[in-house]
C-alpha cells in the first residue's frame, strides 16, 4: 500500500474528545526533568497539586493530541521521522481539562522515490466547556520510503534562523538513564525508546530519547533561564529535530533573546552533536 494524495488531503477528524488531569500534567513535567530537586520552590508547583495553583509546561500541548501522525496512512511507518514540532498557545494550559480536537493533514509533498515525502499535520484544541480555543500544534513528518506517490513537490515551512552572534544565555540540563522509559508514559510507546535489542539492530547503543522529550527539555531550560518559571509567558514553541539524544546525555540549550522572540538550539557537547535547531520561542507581548 502506498500513500494516496487525495486520501491524505481528505484525512481529518472533527471534535475528537480528549481529557487529561493533574496526574498527566505532573507526569509530563517530571518526564522532562522538573522536580528533580524535590524542595525547589520554583519547580514544585509543576509537580505538586497542593499549595499554590498548579503550573503547566507549555510544551505539554505537544502530547495532548492522540495519534497526531497515525501509522495507518499507507506509508512505511518504520521509515517515518518526526522532524519538526510547532505549538501555538492562545492561553496557558490548565492543569486539567476536557478538550475537543480538530485535526487534519495540512499538506503532503512528494520529493521523489529517493528523497521521500513530507506530510504536515495540524490540530486545534478547544475547551469543551465553552468552545474556547486553547492551542494549535503542527508536526512535520518525513516518510523516507514513500516518495513517488504523485503529490506536489514542496519543502514545508521555512526554518527559523537564529542570530549570527554568540548565545546570550545557556542552560545545561542532565537527562536520566531512565528518561525515555519515563517519558514514554506520556503516550509514545514506540519500542525504539525502550527495547535495547531493537535499538541495537538499528544502530544505537541504547534506546534513544524521544525527540519531543528533548523539545520539552528545551522548554524547561527557557522556563528556568529566561521566564523565571512563569509558564504564562510562553505563547509559541517551534523546533526542528536533527539528531537523537541518548538517555544520560547532558542537553545544552543555547538561547538568543530579541524582544519577545527567543531563538534556541540544543546540543550534546560530550558528543559534539546538535540535536535540535531552528528553535523559536515566542513570549507574550
């Protein structure tokens, strides 16, 4: 079975119900490293439901849409790569909510049998209680084995470019050896993040960290370094994935601030490897 352009562009879901609670909000925060110091007063509101009102990590929106890129579209799902993530928040995420979600394929580009296909997914989430828009997210997926299906050529959204100067700020955050096992409880059960035998067969020394976990750790770094842990300041968070992180790596997030735009890039310096680039965090004006 191959990709079919007309079928792809007709793929949509309207008013999909989805609910999450404070358990999911705390799990997400812990899975990207918040709360590791259990007495840190800045991080405790993200991982403890009592005391002051709970806070939520803005990048959590990326895990609040089920089956954002479904495996049954006719592609070779084993050759699919998630290469970009975009989030736009219209208001801060509640600690718990009932949502209604519309999702669709926004574009599908055919770059030929040797270069694969790009598929762009979009979703909008609304609060079920009053139909208020909460967030939109976008994923860009590269289907490496599915080019040549007859769709138009294209390259997707242009990447954000960081300033050509030394970073203004930098933050190092260590990952845990069991970080991927913890993060997968947010919903992505791909065995590549848990099965050592599978990881070895595809060339990794250990199961790799989810790209969206690295994305969340970058958000954690900006919350800590620039936002003084005020989650209400972040209204947008976009990035492009470039290489996998191994659990136990230290992720360095370099940041450039220009007004309400923070450009960022993540690297693993122990392996001289950029793992996330073209980062753009938008602060509330």
